[in-house]
C-alpha cells in the first residue's frame, strides 16, 4: 500500500501536466511502510513522450537528503500521456528496485488516473493507493 496526501497527488499531476507533451516524472521520499513524506519533481531528461529518465544529479541529491533526514527514496512517479496507468514493457525493464513503489498517472482522461505497482523480477502487482486529506 502507498499513502499520499491530496497535496502530493496534486503536485504530481501538476508536474506531469507541465512536462507535456513529454512524460513527467519524479521521486517519492518516505518510509518503508509506504507513507510518502515528500514528492520530488524531476525534469524528464529523456525529453520523450514514451520514456522517462530522472535527472541523475537530482537522484543523488535526493538519496543523500533522504538519508540525512532518516527517510529513504521509496519510489518513482511518472505519467503516461496517451495510455492507461499501467507499466509498459519499458517501465518494467527500467524498474531499478524491487522494494520501490512505481506510481503511474494517466493523462489520457480527465480526471487523471493514478495507480501504483510493485515490480519484482518483471512481475507487476498493483497496490492500493490511499489519498489522505492532510
């Protein structure tokens, strides 16, 4: 299960909309129980509507800051501009950490569809996303 606030959800949607026509992306910082404390937007350095790549300097800085604050990077979010919120074959290949949450936002329809997955050894399992008020 992944727990986010409405403010974090809205920040992710805004990041992805601003990135159009490319996919938007960023990191999720929190605790290993799946509670997100911070959403860290990233430029999609791939500059692609079919692929995302987190800025490597931002990735390193976020890992260091999370560790300094007793937190960890627990996942990544990105958008699909014209398809469902389901991992593509490219997303599965790119999934770097089996412990991460892979949150996808589909911008194909309004309202935006948000879903999260665990991806372990190429196997995709959807997980519940809880959006809290505060």
